[in-house]
C-alpha cells in the first residue's frame, strides 16, 4: 500500500519545515557544517524544489535543477515506507520529461546505497568531502537505463 502523499513547490514559508528535516537527519546523514549551506539554498527560493507531505505534515524535500538532484531529505520517522521510491520516480519522470540524459547526484557514503538501488553509479569519492567523517560521493544516474515504474 502506497502512503498518502502530496507534493508542492517549495515556498519560503516551508523553510522552517525543511530545516527541521535537516536537523532530524543530522549528524547521521548530513554534516552539521552543511546546515548553513542548506539554509542559503532555501533562501534563494530554489526553482524545482518540492516538499513532500504525508497527512499534511512535511516529511520530505528534494529538487531537480539543471540536471542535478538537490538536497533530498526524508524524515527518519517515514524512512522505509516507500517515500524514497516515490520521490525517485518523480525525479526520473521529470528528468525524462526535460530530456535529461543524466542526473548528477552529490551524495554521502551513507546515502550512496540508496541511489545505487535506482541505478546511480559512483563517479568519485572525496574523504571528509562534506565534513569530518562525512565522505562526498559523486554519482550519475543515466535516465535511459531506468525502467519506470520503480519497484519499492
């Protein structure tokens, strides 16, 4: 059974919810020093950034802009119920619609496996690239190699 989710374009009024998601995922999936970068990203009112709601609560956020997947976050409280697959399906559908051959993903060594499940491959890795103990993993997802719909 798929969760009852809705998606909406990010607006500045969603900044507090997004920062709350970041805080829920820090320091497990994001280095503490990345919070200021994320806040600056949100302050720019990024085009293509979306919020994911479950029962009217913001539980996720992500964006696809200029061929790059930006700041994908899910509340730990909802991880494992299929929202990641729903978000990745939306990302891939949009990439195909925009005729993007490839999606660039800047992940961490902790999230690399999630993206690999959808066909992303590691291009490079930088030890401590996001901060102490948080290695940056650059990945690519070739859209032509993905079959939709994605399996959970």
